[in-house]
């Protein structure tokens, strides 16, 4: 497919009550080469070269917002080096956002001071408490004398200009956090293939908060390697371009985080503009919605089973199954299913093994929905039994060693 390249200027939106005008595309900092390796402050020449080139392309494209996090390992150090030591970019010509997931006020302050040093800056435009993902974490983060309160103190001191939060949590928790009035912006998931958080976006708009969309190209469906069925439907746009226009057609959405690091990424990005929503975009949406007819159970989302005693993340499993059945997005389903956490809060959910499926409370399931069958089918499609692969490899290794010993003289 030919990538559309109209080469118009970048567009900018007011980031809610922060009053900052941000480019509608943010450069996310979590996808640099070797960016997740330790030690976090040791930058290889390869990583540095990529960072210099990518950040220069971002600036040349009109991007003025750069996002990182303590959890992204080398990202903050790389941004600091490139902006200040390599490119010598005036600090007032771009905006920096970073984040942290710390539960005490003292550690929160300590880490922010370290992040400022790594980023080689005196202040942060935006600081997000990273990961308000469930009710318990929400209470810990926002308690009196806690980390969010400490961030607000640092705002008064000028170290931080605006405080917000990021979330991978359920919609109800997101809205509760928004309604506290503590935050000026929110980073959340919202894209065509996952519109669950639209009411949270609307709640943020009501409170005049900045809205930052997390990972629309990766968590939004790995659109950089979308199935041919999806590519055909979004033509003449690429799936990335169309999804960006979909997100930005909502005026409450202000910026989308792109993990862009190579020249082709920027060329494709240019095809997003102008961010119109006209007949072509509407026809594409209609084509995508028609695919929902490919599965008779696609309309059942299972949100009434969100906290089922089985521990299975039933709504998310049903969503991934729908994407597989209706859009041929099996690879994406495998990618996300692998990420389910048994006890974590970033992407919670037990896998749908037989014993867990038996524990499902079916009293809330409509009579015409064969839920256990659907979940079992999805599990069979998405589950990759890695431990079996390792066991098989070890068996092969043992056989090879035995064979060599038999061949070689003693």
C-alpha cells in the first residue's frame, strides 16, 4: 500500500487547563534501541545515534512534546543528552513529560530530583503519577501526605508545572481520579479498536483536562503490522493514519503518543494531516463496522463479568476474540494475551485454562451466549505454551548430548 504523504504542517491543540499548545503527535520515549537494558544511564553509540536522528526528525516535523517515564530505563538520560549535549535545543522550544510510580512522598521527591538531573532540566512541563490502575492504587497515590500531594508541592516550588496521571485501569477508576480535581491531564487508552474509555475522555473534557492517548499504534492494535483485511478497509489511508484521525476527530483528545524512531515512521505520520473527518473517513469506519457481522457474538462485551470470581479478564478476552474473528487480528490477540498478569495491576487477568473456566459465575451470562466455549476457543488461539517449548528444547538437547557421547570414543 502506498503511504499518503501530503506534507502539511503539524497541528496543535490546547492541552486543557495547562494552556500549553501541544503538537497532536507526541514523541514517546520507550522504543529506542536497547532502551530497556541496564545500566539505565549508559547510552551506547548506536542508541545515541538513533536518538539524535529521531529527535531531530521529530523537531523538523513540528513535534514539540516529548514523553518519558522512570520505568522506560534509558529514555530520560537519552533525552537529556540529545537535547542538551548533542542538539543544544533551547528549553523553551519544547515540552517534556515524564512519569513515576512511587508510593511514598519521600521517594516521589527523591526520584523527581533524579529525573530532573537525567533529563538535564530545571523543571518538567508535565509530571504524571504513573499507573492509577485499580482502586487500591488510586487510594495509595492520592492519600493525604502521599505521592500525588508531594507532586503538587513540587509544582508550587516550580520543579513541575503541571501534574497529571497515567492509567491502564478500568473506566470507573479513571473517572474517580479525574473527579478528585487533583490533576490537570490524563494519559489513557482510547482508539478505534478499544473505545471503552470514551466516557472517561468526556469526563476529562468536562474538567478541562489535557487528554493524552497512550500507544495508539501498538496497544491500539499493532497497526504497524495490521492484517491485510484492515489495510484494505482503511485504504487510501494506512491503519495508523486512519486510527489517528479517528482519535483526533474527538475534540477532547489533544495528543497521541507515537513511538517513532525511524524516517519511514515520520513519513507515514505526515499522512495524518490535515486531521479531517469527512466522507472518506466515514466510509472507512462503515467498512470496519461491517466486519462485526463476521461473528455472531461480537456485540457481547461481557462488562457485567468484569470482576468474575474466576479471575479471568472476560471483557478483554472477548475483545481480543472479536478482533481475531472480525478483523483477522490473531497476532495482536496473542501479543496481548501473553501480557496478562496473574497478580499484577498493569494488565490483570488469569488465562482461561479449563479449571478457571469452570469457576466462571454464569448467572450474569445471557442464555444465548456460549461464554465458556468462546473463552476456550480464544484461549486455544492465543495461548503460547512457552514452558512446553522450553521443555521440548531441553529434551532435544539431552538427546543430542546422548547421541554425541555414543558416537565419540570414550
